[in-house]
């Protein structure tokens, strides 16, 4: 079992020319998208108690995390949490909408117990179907703007193929979360740490960090 910490300094993609026209008679050049890969972490066979991105470049407008997640807890599913800039206390607020295929609900709160601070949905664990992972996308807006507090949005969920896992208090066979978060700080975001509520991140769990150039 290990802790993955990946420095992203100097990890920018090579600049590419953006040609402005595809009109007939002009050369057909590829126009790259606004997303650039900064770093990706894939968990190995020993699992990982957390995953961190550090020294995040300040050259983008927004950030995006794309992940698929599973943990090793004996019961579940289990929550995922995010800690920003190593801060664990008095700086977070979360809200979510939840659907489980039968009912819908909503909730909000301040930080979840440390070390995982912001609460972002739940992922399958060892008592769910084998090889079942949950996808997650988190957008972090204006992450370097020192004139405003930081806001985040997240879409995630999982499916258990119609079978509610043991240890699942809500007895749901699947969940879909749409969540938002507040990092109550004007400081630029320079590091992100993801931690499961219980257990560790299982093998093949992956987190990828992207920078968004556009507005």
C-alpha cells in the first residue's frame, strides 16, 4: 500500500499552432482542443491510501479531473473526498443531488471529517461486483484567480447491476451524484489530494488532471 504523490511541474504539453480557417482552398491543419493533459496516476497492485497532484501549473484558466474509482473497503460503497492545498479545516462547503433509480434527494454540509474535506459522491468497494468502477468528472473553475473563492462541480455515480451491496445503508443498487463544492479561499490552487472514506484506492483506479486554456 502506498501514497501516490506526483509533481506536475514542467508537465505542460508542447505548444501547437492553432490555424483559424478550414475554408475551401486553405490547408487542412488540425486545431488542438482547449484541454491539455497535465498528469495521470494509475494505482498499482498494492493499492494507494491517497492520490495527490502537486506543483500544479498556473498557466490555465480552469482544471478538470477525470477519474474512475474503486476502493478496498469491506463494506460500501464509500465516499470520495478532496483536500485542496493541504488544508483540512474550516475552508469547505458541499452540496449534492442524489438519485438511486427510485427516489431523489439533496443534502449539503460543511467539510467532512478529515482527511478528505470535500465530499464528492461514492464509489464501489470490495463487496460490490468484481471489477466495478465509478467514473467521476470534477471541474475546478478559475483556480488561480486570487480575487474570488474557488468553486467546483462534480458528476459521478456507480451501478451494481441491480444488486444492493452489503453494508450499503441506503440499500441502493446504484447511485448518481451531481455535486458542487466551495473552497472558501482566494488562494490559487496548487495541489489536490484525493482520499477514500475507508479502505484504499484499488488497483487500476485512475485519476487524470487536465488544464483548460479557454474561458
